C-alpha cells in the first residue's frame, strides 16, 4: 500500500497502537516518515504486532493517571484504545467503557494543553440496530442504553459527546471517524468477530455458526482501505469538526459470508444456525458520500478479494501454530 507524500513530518501519538487497526496505522505512518509513539496496555493488543517498526512504545493505560504531557509534543493524537469485538467488550466491560470515557477525556485534555489535533475512532455501532438504511452521519441511531452491547455502543457515543464538548469549550481541534467492520491480516483469530471466527473454524474443519437465520447484513471494510482513510485524516490539518463514516458499501448477509469462507477455504465444514444475539443490528451499510466528497476516498478492495487474502494469511498463521 502506498500513500501520497505528506506535506510535513508529524509527531503522532497512537493510543491503542498495538491493536489490529493501530498496528496497521503505525506501519503506514512510519512508511511516510512520520514520528510515532504508541501507548497501549496490551489488554487486547500485542506489542509484537509492532516488531520491525521504528516506533517509541509506552506500556500504559490511557484511563490511568499518566503524565501524558510529559510524553512529548504531538501534532496529532489518535484514539484507538478500546476493545472492539463483542467477545472482548463482554469480557472487559469496565475496561471498555473507561477507555471510551475516561481515556477519551484524558487524551482530549492532553490535546487541550498542547494544541494537538485529536482523531477519535468511533464505530458504526453508534447507529445501533438502525431504522434507516444506509446510515449517514446525520442519523442519530437506535441504541439500547442498558443492553448487552451498551458498554461499547454507549461509551463510543459518550466519547463522541466528549469530543464535541472539548471542541466547543476548550477549542480542541478534533475529528470523529465511525469505522464499519474492519477485517484483514493481523486480526487475532480468536477475537470473536465474524470474519476471524468463520475463517479459523473453517480452517479447523469446524462448522460455522450463524446467529439466527443469518440474514443480518454487514459491510466489511478491508484493513488497507480503512488505513488509507485514516492516513488522509491524520495528515489533514483542516480535519477539525469532521465526522466521517469509513466503510465499504458492499453489503453481505452473514449466511453468504459463511458460504464464501467455506468456498474459498475449501473446508468440508457446514453451516448451522445458533441462537440470535440480543440487540444484534440487522442491517449495516455506510453512506460514505461525505468522506468521498472531501477526499475522493472510497473502499477499493472487493470483499471476496479481501477475504481470500485474509484466509491465505490465516492459513499461514495456522501452519506455524500462531
């Protein structure tokens, strides 16, 4: 993946930079010669994901009392520090809502003190089980504030509120990005999200379990497409006030996704129906007209192509016992 040369070298702090998206972003920023510092507590990330990258690493938790200002002067702070899969945020509910509330405020406070721009990685989950389709940034969502996904959905919505308040009250320059279902090489195969779950089970010859009848849809965004959008925003000095969906507009049902995984992998496994998940969104597809209008950005990797790359990578990981 290649990027347009940056206008100048930036000092970037990536919170959660040892996670799936974070590590890919760090690698992309370093390829452009930006200076990068990563802070991560490795709750769901792993510093080994940054092996071979020239980057400063801080083993720390943004929800704790840290001398963030003492870490140095940054032009941009990117907040990716939150569990992002249902399996993870169910296992770590307190850590999840603290990352998106206390952690967000701590990083915004750093920006208020230093003048750094802030990029908050929100999620398509802020739309909940949407009543409009596709979902544009103006849609306010249909979210259960006390449901089984609330520790993630509602804390991301709370984080967005904090961003808007810090912009208004403390003049922090900040952008919000709502990410739609990122996938690709580098994911933890056991992280519980649908693509690594289906892929790892298919390669092991285990049946794939779809929740309910499998007609619920998602728009899966290949990691290189997501990173290309994030790099544009990080390098944009006029990103203040942006709220942007980032995602593929290619929509697929969970049953069709399972069929594709089995077909591409050649697995002899089958597909079985499990119980429907409470509060699971039934449709998910972004309206990306806003980010296209600003950057001429659109996802370019078809899902079947990205899935083949992911399965090839996972097969190698399985072969080496990773």
